[in-house]
């Protein structure tokens, strides 16, 4: 079957039958102003943002990949927050649906590393001095994700102190239960023996792994029938966790390839500091319980 571009386009469904008929079934070709597509998606603004500071072509890939990832951070955040809220509302099927969607966004996020996979140190060195002290470490979108995972640190808000809105948003996430905290609170409401200090605590503190929490998850894994929604929840959280670890490792490899073990532009010692972060298990008891299963 032959399809017209209008039929293939995701913006086409719900279009105007009458308008289509007047163009012989093809798309509208005449507009008085910028096309509705450009206005709706802000395409002109979007494409005006790739402000490279050198003539090195690899810098374009560096900026585009950074911007693509920042956009995807916002999508992942939206989906993790929706999953957390569903858990707090005792809606496990809702949480599972949002976690599945978050994983799809994380898959695209992780695939974005492909844009930088062929950058050589020589290319990187040609534009590195141009971005000065800029570092992904200063990404508040990424920090919001880390807080949502439970990796809390008030000190990590400090670099953003000149941006009031960012501080407010990071503080909101610092002071509330993380996605994992919400899962543990739900487990407890379902009768599992999650320790008291893991269902109510100072949410601003970094998450501390607990033998009691590991035991509660072990009980969940005791019934691995597909009808056990808590078991499905555990595995869905692990799907999220694994993708976060994959992102960190892909970043590590990209850094090693582009600049080896030299210090980072953000002031850290680079590879060693990143490797330590990459080693931290996300939702730790879901991993540690596998040591004894
Ligand atoms: C090959 C390209 C890249 C290199 C060489 C690189 C290098 C580094 C280094 C050395 C650090 C440690 C902090 C510092 O001292 O600067 C860092 C942190 C970070 N970078 Fe990159 N980076 C690259 C690409 C990206 C991209 C595309 C993103 C996407 C936004 C990104 C996001 C981050 C984040 C979020 C951190 C903080 C990680 C954490 O807190 O654990 N990086 N990067």
C-alpha cells in the first residue's frame, strides 16, 4: 500500500478531512506565517542553540549530545516522579506502567552516547579550552535524577545557588521521599517487614542500605509468579537501576576515550572520581539480595 507523507507523520492523526480533500489527499502547503510545526515544536529556537565556540566539527556532536541528554533527563524525571506518586497512592499497576515508559526514555538516553563514540582526544582537545570550567557535573537535570534515585546531598545544590528556581526544585526533591523510598513505604503498607527507619526518616539524608530492607525484598522474591505485583515492581525497579548504571559506564568509557585519566573541567580528578560514582549500586538491596538467593 502506498502512503502519503501526511499519513505517515505522527502529527497527522486527527487532521482535518475537509482540508485533506481540498489538497487531493496531500498535506497543506500554504501558510501565512511560520508553519504550525515550527511554532509548536519551537524548531527555530531549538536550532539556534547549538552555539559552538570553535570550528572543530566534533564540538557540534558534543553540544548536540549534551542537549539531547538534557531533554531526555526531563522526560525520565517526569516518568520517575509519576511512578513515585503512583506508589505513594498504592497504585502498583500505574507505577509499573510509568517505570516501563521511563525505561524506554532511558534506552534512548543511553543510545545517545553513540553520538560521541568516535571522538578522538585530538578532536576533543581542539575545543576543550573553549568551554572553560563547564562540566556535566553542573547539570541540575542530572542532579534531580540522582536525588530521585535516593542519592541525596545538600552540598550538590550549592553550585546552583545563583539560580533560585533550580535551588527550589532541587530542594523539593531533596526533602521528599525518593522513588525507592516510595517503593519501600508501599511494601510496608502491604505487610512486609521494612524497618521503621526506612519508611519515615529525614529524607534529605543519603540512602543507607539495610539488612531489614534486603530481607523484605527477599520475601517478595519468594513468590515469583507473574501475578505477584510486588515481584514485578522489584524487577521493574531493577530495570531502571540497570539503565542508570549503563549510562554511568557509557559516560566513563566516553571520558576514557576522549581524555584518558586527565583531570576534569569541573575540578575533579576525572576518571577515578567518576568510576567511584559508577560503582554505587542503584536501589542497593535489590542487588545485594542476589548474593544469597
Ligand atoms: C566525551 C565527552 C565527555 C567528557 C570527556 C566528559 C567528562 C566528564 C568529567 C571528567 C566529569 C567529572 C567532573 C569534572 O571534573 O568535570 C564529568 C561529569 C559529568 N558529566 Fe561528563 N563528559 C562528557 C560528556 C558528557 C555528556 C554528553 C553529558 C550529558 C549531559 C555529561 C554529563 C555529565 C554528568 C551528569 C556528570 C556528573 C556525574 C556525577 O555526578 O556522577 N557528560 N564528565
